[in-house]
């Protein structure tokens, strides 16, 4: 094997590993968010979380981005608006208008939207294959089993549309992230710039939604521990690692790992919250993982082509 091929193979392996670790952390954030919601509003959690993450990235990488063109700045702004501000606001508002199970299924439509947008905007970089769509159908079926496990299916148009919009918005963020990877800047510096614009776009939210500074709440060790986890782990670290994975694997291959979030969530709920194991949750996890494998490697395993 040539040295260049070996290096490329190692980079892909690291990319898959980084994407998996990121999803494992993101899949557990619901516990921290659930705990914090007893003391904070959703908008308060978002602002505290990303301001903390932005400060952490400055401390870790204090060098400023230089020679940023207007077009590049517009990409950073778009990424901050979509992936940091709009996605989380839409998801949180959707959760107040429709069932969490509906949101869980609809949010995981983002890999499908990502594949379509990538095909339209980055057609030469990431061609679509049949295995992606086969895996998508299988994974969505598994996620539906997990999400509607013992729950009654009920349509709530306003909330469901917002959740679906959030999935599309994340796909826009994925494409913009891939464009950022071509700028030649460091991953952490790009992530920090994205956070900056995300926070800027969040600034009007305190006047639109419930918000109070209430710093006395940070005296509670449970609150500060969960905010640190969300701010430093799930935001500062995970957005940087996710952006790195997108840079190495591409938008489509990285986004497919989103299928695992409901699987991680259900397993975490079983371990930490004592939720029961059912045949639907086990079957759903198996189908979702199978869908991910087929989407990522089906063209090699089964000879599926475009």
C-alpha cells in the first residue's frame, strides 16, 4: 500500500471514529437538558451553553482568523444562523407544540435533506448511491419504532412542520460546513467564528422568549455541571469534532451518524433513568444500526450502485 493511500485510510478511520464519538455525546445531552429545564428556559440554556462554548474555544485557540473574504464571512454567518441559532430554536419550539416522539423521527430526516442539498450544491464531491436510500428507509423505520415505543401516534401540524424545518436547516448547516472546510482555516477557528454569529443571531431571543440572567442558579453544582457538559463537551468540543468529520468524510457520510442519536438516547434512558427494555426499542435499535451500516458501506458490502 502506498504511503498516501495509507494516510488517507487512517484519516477516514479517524473521521468515522470522531463522528461516532460526537454522536455518542450528543445522544446523551437530553439528560442534561431535561435536568436544566427545571431551572432554566430553553432559550436561557442555549445562550448560556453557546456563550460558554465560544469563550472556551477562544481560550483553546486565541488566534484570530485573518484575511477572511466577504463571501467566506457570509458562509460563517449562514452556518451560525442555521446550525446554532435556528436549528435549536425550531427544535425547542417544536417540542412545545408536538409530541417528542414526532420530533425524534422528523429531526432524523436531516441526513436525507443533507444528501439532496449536497447533491445539488456539491454534486462533484459526493455522488448519491442507492445504498443511501435503502439505509435511510431502514433507519427511519427503526427510529420510528424507538420513538413511538408505547406512544400514541398523533399529528400536530404546527410542531411537526417546525421539526421538519429544523431537519432541513441542519442540512443547510452541513453544506455550509463543507464549504468552510475548503477555506483552509483551522477547524476550531471556523467553529468559533460560527458560534460567534450564532450568538449574534440569538441576541434578539431574550425579548421574544422567556429569559432572565439569574446567575444565582449557577451556584447549584448540578446546574453548573450540566451547563459545563453542554457548553464545553456537547458544544465546544462536539461541534469542532463534527466539523472535522465533515471535512474528512464529507457531508453525507457524516450526517448518516445522526441516525444513531435516538439509539444512544434510548440506551442512556435505560441505563440512567431505568426505562424498560421492550421488543420495539430493541428491534428499532437493530434496524437503525443496520440502516446506518447499509448507508455508509452498502455499496461495498452488497454491491449497491448509483
